[in-house]
């Protein structure tokens, strides 16, 4: 029979006046921190949290504004989220940890790994925040959206605000339309941000996982660019997977994550 693993629990915590809700699978320290992507929550990791065989404690927080963590003070950026996570880990008295970040959570993982409280190892699953060297020119739709939004600057404040809201609802991306008003500036900042200079500073053991059919952040050129920034890393491609390889090929992804998290350093 397969081993019986501890059940997941939902725990409520806080950093100052910021509420943080997280899923936890009990186990041995140091823990593994799992960071979800944009528009998702810790629940997205449920198959992985239940499927990993590592005996280590697993921690998966809902970022403020997602899942069961309220947006709180707002004004979130990747830097602000990273600072919050560092303080939250400190509040849990975590002195050492490993890190897995997916998509937007991968961008946060890059920030943490280049900061003052880095993990001991890193798994980046299709992280955002890294721009290809030769980024494609904006589409006609994007150029039209930016042009109309800029032209609205000539309107009085009330009509300008209403027009830009209407424009975002009609022409904004799916993520932008779905985002709350508090988080829309966070998304815009994330799309514009390039974390390549921070990625170059990462020297810890790093595994990059990417789905070959990722429609959000295509393997080429995004994974190739990240691999070039992290010459000591290893890239594992999940053939046939999309943007969520830990859901598309759950058993294989869990085995890959276990191998990294349980490896001797």
C-alpha cells in the first residue's frame, strides 16, 4: 500500500495587519514554500501537496488578493509580495527553506532567491517576469488599446475614468478584466517588469520546469532566455503539457519536485 501522508490543513496567520491564509501539509523542517500564479491560489497546488512523497513540511500561502487572503493594504508589487513572504516566514520561525514558484509565483521566487533571505534550492515552473532578449513588437490590439487610453488623458477626470474603465472591459486582457480594481495596477506592473538582472544573481541549485505546449509563456523563447540567465540550472521539459505541468502530469511533476527537494546539498 502507498504510504499515508498527512492531511492538508488551512491555517490563518498575519504579518502586522495583513491577513495571510495558507495550506500546510505537516512534516519535517526545513519546509518547502510553494507560490501560486496569477489568478490562482494555494488550492491549485492541492494535487501536488497531496502527491509529493517528501517527508518535509509543505507551505502554500494565498497571496494577498487571491484565494482566502484579502488584498489588505494593497499597492502590491513583486517586491512588496516578496517582502511580505520573507516577514511571514520569519513569523513562522523558518530559518531555512526550499522554494517552488509557478508563473507569477515564479517571479516572486526569483525576487526571493536574489534577496536577503534566499532559499537553499529553487524550482521555477514557467515563471513570469523574464523578458526574451528580442521581444516581439506589441500587437495591433495592444497598440490600439494604449493609444486610446493615452488619448483619454485629454478628457475631464470623471469621463476619463469612465472611458478607461469601459476600454479595459472591452480590450483588456482576460487577466486584467478578471482582476479586482485593487490588483489591476499590480498586474500592469508585473507585465512591464523585467527581472532578468535579479535572475543573473541567483547561484543556488535551480531546476526549471516548462510545458512544451505552454500557451501563456511559450517554451521558446521564454525558457531559453531563463536558461541563459541561469547557466548552472537544469531545464526539464514536460512534453505535451501546457502552463500547468503539475496538473497536466501530476505524478511526474511530483517525482521531479521530490528529487530536488530531498537531494543532498
